[in-house]
């Protein structure tokens, strides 16, 4: 063997390595839920967890996979996904196969509808006004992975106006809301509802609480504190918000409709997608699209055809925001 031959073999080995690296399309891998890490050839595998709800069996499986293919660690993302870091790309097929055996799958990234997030809602949280967990499961089943044509699309559900799951910062967000009604003949004038209302939306007239609808944010606290069940539920539903995002350049969403039924909320997601694909440009989020073409376009072409109870005037949104004197017309 000549002196040049070992160098040639070494060069061929490097070329084979380089060829292998070129074949790894990091964008495609990330879209499939395999996220490149700082460490060479290692990835974080994001698992699909709609509403952040998992069985104990799946938690055990995540721990098992982390021990077998990672470094025995898991990470909970800000959007409720369980992630397994330090997985070598050569183990992707094995990880995916084992997940499938547990009726589980890798989540997705990229320009598509992501796994929906949500709080406990009325499932076990006493503040919950709506079934966020059932909606997360249904949205995941119907819409997960749907291509948007432009950018990521995040959907979240909060069970009440506390808004733990930041519906104001989602492409589409749904927040539980309730409309109280007073049964006058049962009211004893105790004023507990007035004192409990943090929005100052109730005041007493002739020994009865009177509601200022311009201030009421549909939280239902007055219903909870009434000792004689005089304040009752008139109706419940979802407050729909569109156009929010967090990140480097955050946007707050617009309230566009109130008291949606579960079916209407699902229809809104479905009808929003073609509107976004048509109106969006490049890699802009739907909030940027709305900022460019106008909120009226979205309300008139998406919300009104669905027969939703639309929120049009900026003043109608004021009660959902802090500091009415600082209101900027959002």
C-alpha cells in the first residue's frame, strides 16, 4: 500500500459521512417532530399530547424510550408536549415503531396545524366553564397536521376567562364563557354577587343586582357565590379569538365571536384554513395576514357565513382587556 492510499481511504470515509449529512433534511425532520439539537447527530423527539393529557402507560413508555434511546431525560414543552432529547437519528425508525405499538405518535412542527393545547376545563377544575379536554381531543383527531400553506397554526382552549392557556396568543383561541341570568323572585338582595364581581359589572337597584353588559366578561363568578341560586346560567359557549402569537414579535388576538357551540368552534377552524391559505402570503402567520387585509375580511368571509354571534366594534372587545382607560382600539 502506498502512502497516498490511507489518505484516499480517509477522504472517501469523510465523503461518505458528508453524503449522509446532506441526506438529512433538517427542515423535513423538524416538520415530522424530530428537532435538531446542538449536539452532532442528536435530535429531540416531540411526542403528540393533545391537551397535555396522557395515560400512565404512555408516561411509562416515554420514560422507557428516554432510557433506551436518549439519556434518561424527558422535557415538557411550553405547549404540553412530552419530548425525548438526545435521540440519535439512526434510532428514529425504532422509536417510531415502538410508539406505534403503544398507539402513540410523534408530533409535528412546520406549516401545519399543531397539537391543540388546553387546561383541565370543566373536567376537574372548579373554575372551568367548558370542556376543553374533549375539544382538544376532537381538534387533534380532525385537524392535526393539516397543511396551512404558510406557517405554523396553533389552537388552544381555556375553560374560563382566567385564560391559563393564553388564547390571546394563539392563531385561533377558544375561551369558555357563561351568560348569567337573575331569577328576581329568588334574590334576597344580599349583594354577594356585586362584591364578588371584579369587573364592577353589577350594581344594586331597588334591592336587585343590575348588570352592565359593557363590563361583564362572562366569568360566572356571580353565579358561584349566590347562596340562594338566584343567579343562574342562561347559556354557555366559547369566546373565539384569532390572530395571536407569541415569540420574537408577539401579537394579541382579536375577539371575533361569542358563545360559539362546540360544533361552531370546530366549523370555525375548518373554515379558517382555506381563508388563510388564500389570503396569506409567504411565511406570515394568520395575525399578520389579518393585519394586512383587515379584520373585517375575516369576520365577513369566515365568521358571518357560519352564523356566529360576531364581535365587530373595537369597544365590544374592551371588557376583555385590562385598563379600560388605556384601551388602544385593539
